[in-house]
């Protein structure tokens, strides 16, 4: 179930025969794509503009820890349409009590996560309570498949999957050894080896990790995506009224 109101999911069998190919049929809000399996192989040039639209806009974010949520907050606050976060609200923050988050005296990790989730929703991001089982390039963008078989397309993909890194691995992103830990390779804006795929937080770091570091990574990712979209170096500076 999604935190924001959503249409019911479309589903498909997990296994698709090699001679069958997905036929993306309908595009909807928040990058969701309804789909059906076609008997015939669909040529790329037969795909309509409507079918391609979900893959030409929006940002799908896998992981609802401080990295993913902060990226979503900054993107939605700055009017990026179709910002979606996928996760089951199982961030390590729930095991934490924060005495070390600057600007906050002390707060339980769960209360902190709840507050950021509310901020994301207030700015217009959609939080999907869902486990992502597959990410793949599709129609020039990226497609997410959740465990119930629903598909979601987006132009940008953010992998903030914590210390598991399984989707990053399956997507074929470059990894590197960071003082003995195999992590996703990314630059200081979270750009990975694949264009328009970003990673941050624990996914790109070893155990020298804190909530504020992950939040910072999420903000850096968002600013880079915003810079790409606005074709200028973008920052999010507010001043007192
Ligand atoms: C016991 C403990 C105490 C801590 N105490 C502190 C502290 O006091 N102060 C501090 O600053 N930090 C503390 N931390 C560290 C802090 O929790 C991490 O720095 C922070 O949670 C990392 O954020 P992240 O977004 O990078 O990853 P995570 O918080 O791990 O978030 C990743 C999210 O992605 C989700 N996910 C992964 N794969 C998928 C998938 N395929 N589909 C959908 N969702 C997926 C996970 O369920 C998770 O919700 C503590 C950690 C622990 C374990």
C-alpha cells in the first residue's frame, strides 16, 4: 500500500519467456506504468510517446532511509514532478537515538524518520510502502518492479538501499573497494557509472556512516538532478521572510 493515494497495482507473472516482451500500455501519475505481456516482440520504434512518457520524467528512489528521504524532500520541494520513494520503512534509524544530528537537541530515530517522511509528503513526493525486486534500464529511462509485480518508470533512478547494495549490483554499476568494504562507486554528487543513476549514503560508504552523512548525500544527489534539469548549477537557498 502507498502512503499517498494510488490506483491498484497491475501484476504480471514473475517469469517472462524470452520470446515475449513487455508491452507498456498506459502511463499514469507518479511514473507508474500499467503493462501487459505481448505475444509478439515489440520493436522499440513502435513505442508511442504516451508509453515513453514515464521514462522521460521524474525520479524513482529506492530506499527510505535518510539518504532516499532527503533526496526526495529536496527534489519535491523544488518542483520536480513524480518523485517517488520505495521502501518498507525499515531504515536502521529505527534502531538509533540521535544525539548527534546538528540543530536537533535529541530525537528518536523513528520520530526523525516520521518527520522527514511527513516533510516529503508535504512537498508532494509519493512514498510507496513496497520492496523493489528489480531495477533495469527501459525506454531511455529506468523501470522499477516491486514485489507485487507493479512497474514504475522514471528518467532518473536513485539507489539509496543502505548496506545491502543488491540492486546496484544487479544493475551492473561499478563498485570499488573502500578500505576493505565493497561499495558502489560514485562521485561527490552521487553520480554512478551509469548515466542518470545515483547512489548515496551507506550504499557508497563503509561503516563510517551517520544519519547526517546520508542526509547530506541525499541532498547532493538532489542538487545534481536539479542542476541537470535546470541546465545550471542549482542550490536551494531560502532566506527569512
Ligand atoms: C543500532 C544503530 C544505531 C545507530 N545510531 C546512530 C546515531 O546515534 N546517530 C547517527 O547519526 N547514526 C546512527 N546510526 C546509523 C544510521 O542509522 C545510518 O547512518 C543511516 O540509517 C544510513 O542511512 P541510509 O539512508 O544510507 O541507509 P538506511 O537507513 O539503511 O536505509 C536504506 C533503506 O533502503 C531500504 N531498502 C533496501 N533495499 C530495498 C529494496 N530492494 N526495496 C525497497 N527498500 C529497500 C531499507 O529497508 C532501508 O529502509 C545507527 C545505526 C544502527 C544500526
